[in-house]
C-alpha cells in the first residue's frame, strides 16, 4: 500500500505576540487527502497555527512547506502560494453588494486576471460543488447563514487549492444550519480534498477525521485516530479535556 506524500509540512513553528509565546515549536505533517481535526481548549494555539499556515499570521520562526514550496523563503510569492491554501473563517466575509457568483469570482478576476467568462464558468462549478448552483444570482442578505458559509467555501474552492483550512466554520451558525456545512465538508473529503479543521463539532470529528490532534498551551500534546483520542487517550491533559466535553 502506497503512503500518500505530505502536502503540508510544519517544523519547529514558533509564534509570539510581543513577549507572549503562543506556539512552542510545533511539528506537523499533513498527507494528501487527509482530514485532520485540531481540538483543545481556548487559547491553546489552534487558530494561530492555522493562520500561520498561509502566513495570515507571520511565524516567529520555523518552516512551513506546502506542495514543496517553502512559505518562509524570501523569494516565495506568498500571494501565489495562498492560492494553494484555501481558508474558511468563522465569519463569512462576503461583500453584501455582490451576488454569490460575484463573491466567488472576485479573486479569479482581480488577482488571477481571468476573463469574466472563464471566471464565471469556474465560479458556477464551485457553487455546484457546495450545492448552491441555483443561488448564483442571490445576494448575501437573501441567503441563510449556512448558505453564506457555503458561498465562502465555494470562493476558496474556486482557486483550486491543494489544502483547505477551516477555522471554526460552524461557530457563527444557528444549530439547525450546522449540518449543511458539515455535509459539505464531508463531500469535500470524499472528493479527495486535504483539510485541516479547527472545530468544536466533536461528533463530526469522530465520524469523519483521519486524525485528531489535541493541542494545549501551544504544543501538540497527543495525536491519533479519532477512536483512540476520544476513547483511550494516553495523556492526562487529553483525558481531562475529553471528559469535560462528554459530561
């Protein structure tokens, strides 16, 4: 059996804000088509790690290599590399005066300089991937929160990334809308997308993740298959966190 190559490699990653160190030398390797869940208490460094992966936060030291490209190298075009790393945030960040299709195609036209017709063809395909083909002409205020988040996912997919980062993608949604985002993420996994996810949706983590990583105080404390992490963790800190979740 062939082991998939690593698409994302993080080595010795440190991140400080002033005198406060948030990440303490994190090492992480993500294989192609792998879905990894990052869990841990608030302030453990999960979202900071995610944002360092495309240098939305500038690492203090360490290396980040995506699809063979060193993000920390001086000659790296970070804007070009960011096309390889799609990111979905808690907030949808859609332009309210633009349709769903226009939101999805904006970066294709303005950053990649694609002709409008080509950009719109790509945009329609991306909206279809998140089951919103019929909403291409709708404005954000005409969409539910779940639909707006799916437009945000389509916007990231339109750039054809190699890795998708999800930072609490369901936390701004009403509970009844969470399921549609998780179903979209499940479909992305089935299509072979590599995903690194920060989320409190533990049932989804158990069902869908290939690997669960528990972080605390800026370090990876423990990692493994969901069944191991959720039912028989090795580390006391992991056990304590899981027990609090299941009380």
